[in-house]
C-alpha cells in the first residue's frame, strides 16, 4: 500500500495493512492500536485530514479509516480544537468534496456515506456559530455535478438523522440545539435547498433514476418540518405527480407524496390538498387498481391512499367539533369518495397491499360508529375473506412470510372488533351465515375455508365480549346464535378434518367457549374423546399434541364439576389414565431394548 505523495507526517504503513479484510490477525491488531493512537493524539488526526484532502491513498479501507479518525475528533474534541484546527477540518472536507466532482469513477457507497456523516456532524457542530454558509458553500461548489449532488443528498439525509430523526435519543441540550438549528435553517437556507431539489429532480429524472429517488427521499424527510407551501405548489406537485408515471421513480414518488399528505395542517387546508391530489391521480388512471400488475408499486400506492384517507377522517373529526356543518359535510363526502378505492385495496389478493390500507379502514369505521353507512357490510365481507390462509403458508416450517401473515391477521382482527362496536348484530349474523354454510359441507371444502369459519366463531368471543366469559347468558339473540354454532361445531364431525390448522382451531374454540358445556353438558363426552384420541393428544403432529395438552388441562379445570357428575366422563378419563400408563411402559420397554443393543 504505497503513498502517492509525501506527507509532513508519515502514516504507519504496516498498521494500515491491517485494514485489509484479508490481513492476518497481528496486522489487524496493529491497525486497531494505531486507530486508538490517532484518536488519542492531539494532532495525529491531522495526518488523516491531509491524506483525505490530497487524495494520498487509493485504498478504500484507508480512506474509510481516515474519515473515522476525523469523525472521532469532530464528535468528541471539537470544542477543544484551536480555531486553525477547526478551519483545517472545513478545508479538508471541501477539498475532498471538490475532488469528487472530477472523479470519473465515484467512491464506493460506504465511503460516500461515511463522508456524508462527517459533513453532517461538522454541520451540527458549526452551523450556528462558525459555518452559517455551510449549505450555500456546498451548493456553490457542486452545482448540478452528478458526483457532487450525490454527496450533497447523502449529507442532507445524514443531517436529518442527526437533527430530526425522532428514533434517536438526544440529551435536553442536544434537543434544544436541534430545534435552534431547524429554526435557523428555515430562516436562512431552506428555500435555497428546496429550489436545489427541484432542479435536481428536473435535471436527472430521465437519466439518473437512482439519484432522483435519493432526492425524492430527501424531500419526504424534510417536508415534515419545513414550510409546506415550498413543496405543495403547482410547480413541485406536478413534477412529483409526473414521477408517478415513471416506472423507476413512482415508488419513491408515492412515499414522497405520502409524507406531504402526512404533514400537519389545518383541517380545511388538508382536505383541499388531499382532494386536489386525488383528482389528479384519478384522472391519470391510478385508481384503476385491477389494471395494475406491479404489486410493489400498489403496496406503496395503498400506503398513500391510507395516508390520504386517515388525514381526511382526522380533518372531519376536528371539523365536526367546530360546529361548521357545511365544511364538515364536505369533508365527510371526501371521505366517502375514497371508500370504493379503499375496499378495492383491502380485498386485493396481495396481503401487503391489503395491510397498508387497514389504518384508513379502521378510522373510517370510527366515522361509521356515529353515522350509519352502508359500506360496513362490504368491509365485513372483505375482512372475512382476507383472514384466510393461502396455499403457500408453510405450517410445518413457519418463517418470516408466515410471521408477517400472523401480524396481518391481528390487524384484521382489530377491524373485526371495531365492526362489532359499530354493528354487533350484523357481525353476528354474517359469521353465523358463513359458519353454517361451511360446516354443512366441510368434507368437500378446502382447509382455509373451514379454518376461517371456525376462526370467525372463535373471534366473536372477543369481538362480542361477555363478563367472565358468560357468552351463553343475557342477550337471547346472541346466546342462541352462539349456542347453535357451538352445537354445530361439536356435532358436525369437523374435528375429523385432516389439517392441523383446522384441528387446532377446533380445540381453541372449544376451550374459549367452555361455558357452553355448563349449559349443554351432554356434549362433554364427545369433546373429551376428541381430546384423547388421534384428533388431539394422539395426533401425528407434535405441535398439535403439545397445544392440545395445554388446552385439555384448561378444559378439565373449567368443567371439573360437570365431569365429576358424569359416569361416562369418568370412564373416558380412566381410559386416558390407563392409556398414558401403557404409552409410558411401551416407551420404557423400547428404551431398554435400545440399551441392550
């Protein structure tokens, strides 16, 4: 690893060899020690600064190393540096940036990211005091140079991470500093930054999609705290909407529009903004969901529609409290106008697309709670349909996709619970209809249809809550319907269905409604038999056996008085006891034979 020009202070070439990924352990240890030495030295970092400014090293790992040393000085020692040393840091960064403008081959992404982090850290330390022209200096230097714009955009995202990102914890002092930085940026440089974004988007939208997407990401990140009028104007919004028609840009454009829609605004202004966006999107054909084959884009679009819908519901909620009936009614009509699109996205076969619209659907049901709207039946049927497993679900080896579907099901359950609050009678009637039709033909129906029918019965237990699980007392309509479905579940023979998901759902539901057996104890023997035979504790699946064992213990505990009074139940339990002794004896015998061999 040779130097390309002389340095006033020579770096330890042997130590630098340890930065190579293939270096021996001793070299790596030496490199680590050298890094610590440079960090602790009062002026050792200046060697790294000069190496970066003059482009001394071509090795990527050495460049990264130099930036790391510089980063440490800025982060932990900036306040103790002399004015000349602070000036050296500024000059180093600008010289390095200037060199990038002429590079035929840009630096590797990890180098550019680290450089952006160091630039952002310097900005945070010096913007309010020593370097108020930070962004103007960078913009004047890079202009619309491809490599320069890339570093500029990465720096903006790094500044966002340092100053704005709410996921990063800051001390009270840092929080006050960050607020002051944002206030000062709004006054001094944000208009210039926004203009630069527009020029970048316009210049590179047809030639460099990756750079354009970077810029869209920056706009989306900054729009939450800058003056929205700088972005939400005809010139800028029309440019963003044009990107929605470009295959390589439209996903990022969707995300950018989502952030604009999510911006805090007065309810009347928010309604106008959302409606104007919707009109343009609809006229451009984006509401024709069935014609769109790109599911990745549709997932982003669904998220955008979700944001617009939730914003409208929130605006309506605020306006309805002000007493302005006319404006409130206009916003409600705007909400209603999005319902057909919401339903299309909710019932889409791709679960990601469906999941992204659940938030709007949930909030819309809050509106329904106060205003009777016919769409609730359509939402109910959509939720019931989307609860079904698909053919690709791997029950034997559940991975990430399966975990995502489980989470999606939880979201759908929240919708079902909200529907129960809006119209419990309608939900009960709908579940009863689906359940009865499926149980009549369970032998010829696919497992996902059978499982979801039983699952819906199970979910009613939480959707229509009862004190201490007393679902079979009180409201006669509810109790008689639930009793009828439980009677059908136990007597129709569906417990024999040859799929583990159906088997588990059967036993889960039996235990959820264990109070049913206090009302109709004649069904206890048949359920006990299901627990004890090949359907339950002797099932071929260890997963099923394990879960059933737990459910069985709960079932016995709840129904102990009823079982005690039943001679038939005692016979079954005696059978279980004898059977378990036989299994243990058999296992010991096999183990003994194995040892003898």
